[in-house]
């Protein structure tokens, strides 16, 4: 049964207030104006405003109009978008990461695949073969090994984003690829819109480039709300949308295809450049490899630019440090930036990867990797739910090898408690500039489930038994 029109109007206006499109103490459209904006009757508008006023979302000033409540943050449940004039994240992140990366602790906190799931022996053999190449120790092509770029172009085209080898720049990992892409289309003081939560390292890039940030939180059932997204673009006029559409780190979320299409359409319409982090795209748990959002983005010459960034860090080895940027519209600017920082990429490692790929084991390796990570995510979820008496809210990931977990406890304090057990987790505060995620934490399941690790997890999960149920903000 369809909602009455006034209820739909209430829902729409609540979303706009919750998203920050209308902020605290801001005047909202009059009854007459909302009639035009929402194509509704005066009766519908009056009833909707009455409900909003009754629930504390708005208040009225005689002969002036309706305004958003003065203490709206205490009324709104769940995360809201926020705007940050400056990003000051690096010091805080490094302080926490010193504990997360402590080699004396079992590293559940870092999103680094364990060696047992990587083709280490095959890479050893590939390196030995690479060392026999006559030009191994010479400078390579600045844009990257042509054969490796050709392989990447063919694979990208197979998965929905058709490009040529000339449209790919090899980089030192995915982080550098993202940095180059942002550097190519922004200047200090520009605004970037990002989903929240998102990969912690992006905030260090944004801080270094002196960019402003708008965070748009994930919503429970739909991920990114496209109406909310468009309103934020109108309000803040960002230069770039920076995101991970396929298995976002830390919540493992996959954008629906309709959402990808709509976001691409909105960004092109408003001239927003796209920088997509697709590092987890190959690690889907079910179905087929999802297309990047960029595959739906118009690549018109003179229009907004788009960049697809990835690496072999999550699938072959993080120590290889080989990533890439794929772009149909901005390769000249990316290559120009690369020339300013280096003469060439790591030539021996690129040849090593080529030697590995020639054995045609990559797809078979990925198939096994996906199955193992899916099983580990399920096993971890079942164990943690059982041992915590269900007092943890664990987001089911669509791909990747990390779990995003909500509890009643503060994540930063939980990190210190986990340390006493000889383990490290990643507190939720790392994954946003706002405080929306303080009661969340992320763990890496690729650590495995040996008897020792299982014992640690059981002790950790039992910590939540006496703390009641989780807050349930999702």
C-alpha cells in the first residue's frame, strides 16, 4: 500500500535535514514554496510540517517562517553528512596505527592479506626468471611495462571498462594511483565528496593535498542515497567524488548497478571528476566480477575526468608495490605528474608479475582466494556472534576479507583492551573524520583461524557478553 502524500513529504524532508542539506537553525522553504518544490497540495504541506514540528525537526517563528531545530543533532538518529574545511587526520591516524601495526600483536587490524593465501612460492620462481632478462636492471618505460599495461587493458575491458594500454599508468601501489588522480584534477582548497566510512589512508592524501571534505554516510538498505548525494553536490559544489564502489573498505559494501548508473549520471551532469578505488574489485564472494562505476560514466572529451585505481596488493602481495591508474580522459596529466616524481617504475617487479601471469594462474588463484575469504568471513561471523551472545552487529560484506563490526564499546578503548589479549583491531574512528563510527571496529579475517587465533577471538568476543546489546545505529 502506497504511503499517504504527507508521509512521503515528511520522509523526504527528514532525509534532507538528516543529510545536512538543511542545517541547524537554517530556514526551510515556506508552505507555498514547498508546494511548488514537491508538487503537493497546501493541505499535504501543512500536515507534513505539523508532524515535523511535533517530532522536533523544525520550529516556527511568527511572521518569519519554519527553521531546522536548534539542537537537531540530538534529534537525528544515525550518521549525518558533515563538511570539513580542513582535514587534520595524519597525526591521529599514525598514533593509532602504531598500535594496529605492532608486530608483537596478532594483526586483525591491518587490511593486509596473510602470506598463506598468496602465491609466494610462484612469485619466488617468477622473480628468478625475471632476473634472467637482459634489460631487468635498466630503466623501464615511464608509463610502465608495455606488456603489463596490455594485460591490464585486456582484463579491464573484459570486466566492463574498455581501455587501451596507452590509457594506463603503472604506479607504486594503489595509494599513489589515487594521489596522482586527485593531484591531476584538484587544487588546494577544492572540495571532495567521499562516502563514510572509507579507507583510512585517503584522509592522509586529502590532508596532504589540502582539500576540503564532505562525508556522505552509508545508509542501511541502499548504501549511498542518490537524492541525498545530489543535494550535497548542489550545496557544497565538490570538484571530485572519491569512492570505492566495489567492496568498500571497511564495510565490504557493493554499490548496486542502478546506484552506480545514477551516481555516474549525477556526477557527469554537475561536472564532478571521479576517482574510483577498485582494489577489492576482484574479491567478490558470489556472482561475477562487478563493473566499476566508471564503466557507466560518459567519457566525453572536455567533460569531467575519471580515474580507475587499483593494484596487486590484495591479490598477489602487498610488498610488490605495483598499482595502476586507468583513465580514458586524463592519461596525459597523470603521466606528467609521474615524470615529475620518478624516472620509471620498479622494472624488475613488473617483469616478475609478467612472468607470473604468463603461467595463466591468476584467475585460478583468484577463484581459490575468493572462496577462502568468503568462508573465513562466515566462520568469523558465526564465532563472534556465538561467543558474544549476539551482542555484536556484524555487517555482512559482499567481498574482500575484512569485517565491519558495531559494539556498545568505544573502538579506541577497545583497541587498548584487545592489545592486552595480544591482538590488534582497527577502531572505527580511523574510517571517518566525523565521530559516527566510534562504536565500530574492523578486523582482518585473512589472519586465519588457527587454534591459537580462535582462542584469542573467543576471549575477545566474550568481552561483549556483559555489555548488553549493541547500539544498533545501522
